C-alpha cells in the first residue's frame, strides 16, 4: 500500500541546484513513486500541497529547514529512501571539501581581491542582503535571484549608481563581460558590438546571431526584466548605455527589451541619442515611429537588430559636422514654436517631434488631447498651422501674405521660455513673390530683441520649392541664412535638428535626484575574476572559461530569522 514519509532537518541550507539533484536521485530509487526535496518556505509548501506531498509535519517547517518527502510503494520503501539521504549528502561534502570555501563574502573578497564581480543566486528573500554586502565591498553584482521586491531592486540600483557600480538584475539570467559569459550565456567571439538588454534570452539570441553573422561582442549587460518599468526607471539600462558609449572597444550599441514602460523607453532613447555611436534599438512590441532617427536605428526583430549591428560595424555612418548651440541658450529657454503655412508640413513636424518631446500642442493636432485652447496663445511646445480656416477668414493664405506670421514670430520671440522657432517657406506659382524678403528682416529683429534680453533665439526653416520657381529656391535660402536662420530643404531634417536642441535643453535629471557616478571602465576591462554565492554551476561555468573563482559556502544569516536578519543588516549600515 502506498505510503508517504517526511523528514525535517533544521538549519540545513542547500542551494536549489543540489536540492533538485537530490530530489531526482530519491525519485529514481526502486519503489519510489514521487519525492520532494525543498527548503521549508511557504511557496515550496504550496508546491508540495499541489502534488499531494504536504503533511501536517511539513506544514510546521521553517524557511531554513530542509524538507524531505517521499511517497513509495510501502512505508518500508519510503523509510529506506530517506535513509539514503545521508549517503548522498556525504558524497557532496567529500566532493566540495577538496577546495577551500569561505563562509562569508568578506572572506571571499580577501581570498580573491582581484574579483570585481559577485554572482548571486541564493533564495530571493536573502538575495538583496547579499547584494548590499557586495556593494559595500565595492563589487559589481550579477543578481540571478528572482523574487526580490521592487523596492529592494530600486534601493540596490540607487546605491550602485551612486558608487559607480553595476547591479545586473534581479532575475538577470545572462551577461557577457569582456568575452566572459555569466549565468546562462553563450560562447561568442569578442568584438566591437555592445548590448544592453532587459531580456535574458533576448540577449542570448542577439549575441548568438551576431556571432553567427561573423560579428563579435564586447559586453552584454543584462539588467533584469523590471529595469525598464515605471518604478525602476531604467537605472541599470542607462548605466549600461553610458558604459558602452565610453568604451573605446565598442563601436555599435544594441538595446533590447521586453515591452518597456512608454515614458521610460522615451527617457532611454534620449540617453541613447547622446551616445556618440550608432545605437540599434529593438523594444519588443513598441511601434516603430521611424527606421532611423539620427544615430538610432530601429529594428523590428531580434534577428534584424543583430544584422543591423553587424552591418553598421562594417559600414559605419559618416559623422555629421557641426554641433548643437546648447551653451548659447539662457536658463529657462526650453520650448519650441512652429509657425507653418503648410498643413501637411505641420502634421509631419508633430509626428517627428513625438520622438523628442513628451507632447506638442497644436491648433490642428494629431492627438486631439493636445488641441490648443486658444490658437492665438501658445503653450509649452506649440505648432500653429496658420493656413487653417480660423486664420484665413477675410485674410489671404499665409503662403501669400506674411503679415500674421511675422506678428506671431515677433510675439513668440519675446517669450523668455522659447528657444526655437520654426518656419516653413513654400514657394512656387501662386505663392508670395519673394517671401524671404519679408521674413528675413523679421527674424533679424526677433533675434536682436532676444539678444538684448540676454537670450539666444534659434530660428530654423524649411524651404519647399525648386530653382525653376519664380522666387528662386537658392535666392530664398540665401536671404534666410543671411538673417541667421538654420535652413534645409528637408522638413524632416529641420524638425530633427530642432528636436535635438529641445531634447538637450529639456534633459531629465537622474531619477529621484540621486547622485550618479560613472562606472570605472578600467575595472570592467581587467581580466574577470568572480565570487559566486549560490548555484555552484555558475562557478563551474567560470572555471571552464579559465576565470579565477571563489565559491562561498553560504548559509542564511541568523538562521533565516527575519527579525535577527533585520537587526544584523542595520548594524552593518552603521
């Protein structure tokens, strides 16, 4: 008759990989129908109940108790199976006794002072404490453990950011540091492509495909899946972009994420635009607003991201001359005003600026939520189509009559918060015979008024037409440039130039005002040495890659007692 027997061993902590192996060995014994080998946490008890292995005795187990449960064909077989446990444990002890295993992280650091990394894969309820200890000792953290609270994640990442250290995780499964794989990593060649990923298997897929396509990887910085959430705010992701932007061996950056929070994704893209290198972006399930925005290249799949990165290494884009005049603006200048005669150009400008600004108000908005309450009064970033019916009742269209637009230009230029004003100049049959002859002097007047007020006003313009038009395209451009206008015949180019300026003037501070220290690249570029706390297989993976490693013989502090653990943690922080 089938029987179930259980045994509880207090204070006998083992990592999950060993428990899995012990459970498999017990379940494989003759006559054993099922087995459960877990630590006595509430979650594990729920799992035992689900497979009908929970008994009143097991329900009383504590989180640091080793729970052994066997269901067998008879009570004697069940008892015999449990009797094999000590033999299996003895085999493990004899195997691990061949090497010295420090029992604390601090001792491990003394044993291997060159180690820059601590790999952590202990149970989630203990992981944050181990990570804090690693940061206190000045080490980067690869935090494989899951079930770490979001509050602990934010706290750890704020600490690491202030210290110039990385916390990759929690729930970070994969990383590559200068050719060395951490966690579930693949063996890929070293090369000039750096990856930041809030997606473990996404990082594996992209780096594997880069390798298969003949490319190589400098770093694969995992962040954990919650890093691009609204609460965490991409702390590690932004650090990763900064690291790769400063790394001289990284030529192209790839960003990969599961669906990110929209606001956080926008902040990340703002940081990526300042990287000074091509950045390939694959944010899964995020619509592609464009295929390319300045140095950003948007991929529709993981495969395409890898392919783009490899191609950009082979054929790097040509650097554009010139720089943004950000230093010329006065404090408080931050807004855009677009004064258009062409409705379609105004719509396209709104669409493009979505990639740079949180919102743009308009009298004819793409998003009805951002309709101006009064078309005569701008607010924040504003685009006004002066060709809309409300402006042309009893008045010529602005392509023929510049008066209303000149008045609005001078009015907007007097606003001390305005930084950039954009105009469109549309020539051709039926249009004003020489629009620039009226607009250019108005621009000069507006710029001089701003200068008298201690401000710099950037005026930009797109000119639509040809050299065969009666107004002559080159003549219009020459007059506008003479007035200090930044001119192009491409509406997209003008809007993106303005967008870059506005993005720079509206750059967001570090989340929560926390001070951030850049990660020291020299530490990352040194030959990697690691300290492992948790799954022994991670130590073995490092050894296979010829990485000096110390395995900590870790046990829960204070026997897993939450109250005592809290006291110990507070004592360490003093």
